[in-house]
C-alpha cells in the first residue's frame, strides 16, 4: 500500500508543471513590437515550456525607447543589485552600443544555436561599436517613402527631387523628426548622408570632427527643408496621416507599412519608393542583460524566437 501511494505521489509530481516562472521582456519600438511578443512569441513559447509566463512591456519608439531600457539597467547596476528584473530586452543599435560599452549586457550569443545563423555585419558592428556576441537581430527593417499614387504620379528618385517636390507641394510631406521614432531619425540621417556624402562614416564610424562643417551645412539645409513639411506624431502617426489624406508622402518603416495594409489599417492604394542613394535601415536586437534574473530561460526564449521556423512565420510572413 505504501509502495502504491509512493508511486502515485511520484506520478502526480511528475505531472505537475514546473515551478511558475515569469520571463520579463522589455522592448523599445512601437506597440507592434509588444504585440508580437505577447500575442505571437509568448503563447508559443509558453506552450513548449509549461509553467513559464512571458510578459512583455514597451518603452516607446525610437532611441528614446532604448534609452529608457538603458537607464533601468544602469540604475540597477549602480545600485549593486544581484539580479536585474529585465530578462530579455529588444533594443536599437545606438542603445546596444552604449550598453555594451558599459558592460550592461551578457555575451550570450555563442551559447545558443541561432549564433550559427547570424550573417549580417550589423550583428557585429552597431554604428562603430563592436557588439559581436552580445546581440542577435530580431529583424532588419528598411525605411522607405510611402506615397499616394493618385496624387504623386512619379515619386522623387533622389533627395534633390524630394527637395523640389516639397517646395512645390508645401505641407504635403510629413515625417516625425528625431524624437518621435526611428523612421524620422532615418530620414534625417538619409538627408544628411546624401547632402554631405558621409553615409559610410555615419554607419560604421568613427566620428571625424573634421567633417563637422559638412554636417552643419547639411543640417542647415534640413532646417530650411522643414519649413515646407509637417511634423507627424510618430512612426504610426505618419501612417495615420497618410491614410487620412492629411499628407501625401512621408518616410515609414517597411514592415509597419505592410503589416498595417495586411491588417486593413492602411489603404491598399498606398505605395513605397526608395530614393537614391537610399534610406537607412537597422536591426532591432535581442539582448540579455548582464545580471538577468532568468538568464538561462532568456537564452532559451531568444533561441526559440530566432529559430528559422519562427522567423519565417512571425517576421517574414
């Protein structure tokens, strides 16, 4: 009887889920980033890992979103906390560069299988900083010009043509500046790169103080350009204003553009164009903080998120 009871208890224990564990994911970017984790990645990962709960929160678009994550980790580091309450973070290049320099991230990439799949140079170099081993790209998106083909029959082919079009069509071009999201930052970088010829330096570094005069001249040109445009309230705001017909053209993230069209939030008539010499794109990185409380589970989550099947279904599709 005792033996039977012991076997029954053993079977019951084996059937119980693992101790409850919450994996805290904090992501910069727009709401679609939070939704991707909470609605797509999280439920699938939880199904494979009973007892684990994935909770994602957002810190907002652009470098400002990554900055908030940096401030949180930096504060916990300076406080001497033994374990930090962010397990996985999703950040921009600039944030990754800063966090690696300040030893706030763990060099985890070689510990997961997805390391062998990484091929892009931006997985090693983030705006001139060596981040090799500390990051895995979630995706690498591209900024392009979205426009209404009913009103723009021939979209500008380069930045000189954009200048001409904007002056001929005042307040019909909109972008979100440098504080409202990375599509605006990207447009500014594209404009300054095109007018100064310093695109490669901006992308790979290092900063050359001797080029300051050329940069200042480009920024002065942008200030004049901005007299003819509308500042939009963010990455999503540019798409909203295009959809409502409040502007006719503006820079947007390609992935957001197609997601909104697929979800019926954006007119299927709107199209994309890429002016020469191009507009920047950049990755969002999966990173593990140096003292993440659930570091092992964080690595397991990123390995799952970066696996070919999940990337194909969640990112490419």
